[in-house]
């Protein structure tokens, strides 16, 4: 429902909840006026609507800090009113006592308690597993400008297949993300599942996450990486293990049919950068487009995935995502662009 | 005690003692853990040993700051007069400096404790 609305407006998707749990935002429209913060508590990209233990730790810490902050704020405002209404002055000595206990000792003790609590919570929010002992499923994610290269690794650490801007994980199974970047620093963040982790050129950072609830979530780049940083998102599908295995085996064998669309795709040089499994298209510079029709968006979370938006992106990628690396193809005949767009939308 | 540590130490240098100890403690804690983890020293000495050594170092740093605070308290005349000590006299300058040093010692004490709290919870080197 939301996607249709977006398709009609044709504007880039910038807010998280538009993808995924449709209707969540709409239900909260009334709440938005009553109490704005509440309306943003649920959704596909909310750290306050956790679907994994790490994110639950972050949410617990947030609520603890929030409640503590409210109590202290009430106390300070109460003192302010008291000071404003008080007729008779206190002695210098009692004022000094208030400053000492309320201004120095109390904050020191509260901050020590909060620091201890936060540090104590850290192993929950970022659990660590030894390399060799784990045997966990591994997914390598590389931050590109401005999209995500996703490689599913096999037992021997070699990539089984590659995809882009979409991560699929089985529910209830801890997955290791190997995070890389070839040029600038990005940050990999799935708020619903856990904290963020930087992707630093020359390093391979590891983040382990587990989804406890099936669903479609939204991940974002959380470190400014260039003009289209805000348009660098990805979809996370937490799937039931059986459905996940079915998807894995289907994905290994997927191929792009539609002879005419594919022929145009190849003739106009798209395959120099893009790959489609099962075809001659094997480019590795740009995002892999295998099963593109199943993706949640066009241009790493920029537009809803419709044939019109794909055509628009092919003609002027820079108009959708500023300074994107893909050149524009507005010189191609309209019929060809539309045919290619329909072909990509039909890829399963 | 009064004669043991002469009054000549009550210069501007005493003002810097506690923050310097704080800075040293901070650098030593961070550098020690970073080198321990980066060089993979876990095979030779355990993290528990490092934790214990830094714990002892923390206590030494706190003792040093308490000593600095005592000297400052003495310089302040053991709290005989109230701040702000802003008269243009030698006596007031001394009291002002003593009081400032005492406050800085308190800040440094708290900072050293805060910097040491993660030592209790860090479990191991990651990678």
C-alpha cells in the first residue's frame, strides 16, 4: 500500500518505515499528533522495536536512560519553580550544601552508576565469538559508493553467490557479517537487530547478529560516505529456516530468462558492470542484478521497485542518487529502456 | 605531617599534580590494554594478570591524588576560610590556589575511578 503511494509520487524513499511493515505508520498517524515520540517507536528501522537480543540491549539502555533523564529533569524543574516562588532566602551555608550534594556528589554517583550499567551491558550488545570455534553462517558485506555488495560465503570461505542491497538471514541462527570497504568508511547498521559497525578500508570488521522474529527490516549506512549517503539503504529479510534454505537453493540456480530483454541488456553494455546469474552478464563493478524483481527497492533504498522507477534510474541515475558511479543512459531509445526495465522487474 | 612535606612544595606545580596523575593513568590503561591485545600477548600473560596490574596502578594513582588533595587542603588552611578568596593579598592567593587544587584533585579522583570501571567488565581481547 505504501509502495503504491510511493510509486505514484515517484519521490525517493527517505524514511525507513515505508519499506517493510506496511501500515505501521498509518496506524500511528493519530498518535503522531498526540505524542510524537511514540509514533516512531515501531517499524522496520526502529531500534526501539527490537527483533534480536543485541537490539533489545540497546532499547533497554535507552529506556533506562530516558526514565532516569525524566526523573532528573522533573527534579531540576521542581527546584527551578521552588527557587522562583521562594520568598525567604536560604542561608549561604545551606545553599553551599545544596550545590555540593546536588551539583557535585549526586551527578558523580549517578554517572558512575550509568557508566557501570552501560559497560556491564556491553557483552549483551556486542557478543564475541571465536573465529575457529563458531562454524557460523557467514555473509560478507562490502560498502560501495553508494550501495551494498553482499556475498554469501560457503564452508571454504569462498563466495557461493553474490547479490546487492538485500540481506537474507534465517530466524534463530546467529550469522557473522564480515564488513569491508574498498575506498571510504561506511557503517553497517540494522537498528532492529543490533548496534552499528564501521566498514573501514583495509580492515575486515566482524559483527554477529541474530534475528529472533521473522520480518522485513531496513538497514542503513550510518557513517557519512558521500553525497548519496542518505540514499544507501538495504532490506533485511529474516526468514523461517526452511524458507531460507529453499531461497538459498533457488538463488544458486536462478537465471535470467526473457530473451529480448536480456539481449538489449547485453547489447547496451549493462553487463560491463552488472551480473545476472545464469546469463553472459558477469560484470562486477556495479550491483549484481540476479533476481532483481524480488528486491524491495531500486538504487539501494532510493525508489520503490517498479518498472517505471527502474527506467527512470537507467536514464538518469544521478538524478535519483547524486554522484552515483553509474553513467546515465538517456541516449537509449525509450522503448529499449522500458524493455530492459520490464526485464529487470521480471527477474526472479 | 606538616614538617614532613615542606611548605615550599606549595607552588603552582601542586596545582598540576592531580590532573597529571589522571592523564598518566589514562594513557597507561589504554596503551597497556591496546598493546596487550594488538601484540597478542594473551599467550604469555593472562588478561587477569593485566587487569590486576592495572588495578594496583589505579590504587597507586588514587593514593597520589589523595596525597595531592591533602596538601591542597593544608594550603587552603584546612577550610578555615570560605571562598572566593579574591582579595589582593598573598594570603588570599595562597588560599585560592589551595582551594582550586583541592577541587581539581576531586575531579581527577572521579576521572580515574571512571576510567578504571571498564577494567572490571572487559572480558577479553576481541580478535
